[in-house]
C-alpha cells in the first residue's frame, strides 16, 4: 500500500481510538465500492461508496 495516498484523521472515529491513518482502495472494477482501510492495524476496513449512483438528484 505504499503507492496509495494516506488519509490521516485529526481525531479518531468513535469506537476506533487507535486508528487515524487510512488508505482508500478500490474494491470493484466500476469504481463504486471502495474500502477505507486502516493502516494502523490489519483487521479494520470500512466499505464506502459515493452517494451519486444511489441518489442521483443529490447535489453537493
């Protein structure tokens, strides 16, 4: 994962006090599913998706 950009959180997410460094990794070929993978431990990854495919009328 050395070539992935690192996302460093200023404060840890509730319930995960030791995890502040994450990498966003692609999980599918369509680019919809991603994993927010902890770089501080091997057993933590959150599945994240962009809202647009599910809520097309949503505007930022």
